[in-house]
C-alpha cells in the first residue's frame, strides 16, 4: 500500500526530461531558455520536497531527549539573545509539535475503538494543557 503521507516530488526527473525535451519544445514552440528555466525551477521544487521529507523523517524519529538537547544547544548559540520566557515558549512549542497528533474514530462502529481514541485524545490534551 502506498504511503499517503509521503510527499511526492512535483515532477519525477524521468518525466521532467521527457516532458521538456527538445522535441516537445519545438512542438509547443516554447523557447529553449524558458524550458531551461522551467527545468531548474522544477529541480529546485523537487529538492525542497526531498528536504521536507528529510525533516519530517527526523521529526518522527526524534526522541524527547534529543529535542531538548537541540533546543538547549540553539538557546545558547543561535538564539542567545532570547530572554528566558521566549526560550521556554520555544521549547513548549517544539514539544507540542513533537507530540503525536489527535486520532479520529470516524467511521468506526466499535465502541472499544471509539473509547480508546477518545481516551488517547483526552490524554494528549491534558499533556498540552500542562505544558503552559
């Protein structure tokens, strides 16, 4: 089954090459400079998609310890000008984003599943409220 959450490149490289080949350029009367610009733009977009996938993968595999470790390092290097409140707000936001997303029991006709999902979401909301 294909992973629906995986970000796909805008246009795969092999399709891009065929689509923007010189023969297509002549057929559609598109100047080669525009085609080269389009190729570059699409390659940049594909690179950005790859970067987003890498960031998402890192976020999913990150432990709370490494999240706090990274935050600590940033606070004393990149963001050393931040005051205490701003630094703590940053950590709280990162932890909130790190927590799993709320689940949905929509479409389920199983009372156990609905109760479990409701309990899970309630627990997440209590943790988020305690962070502030």
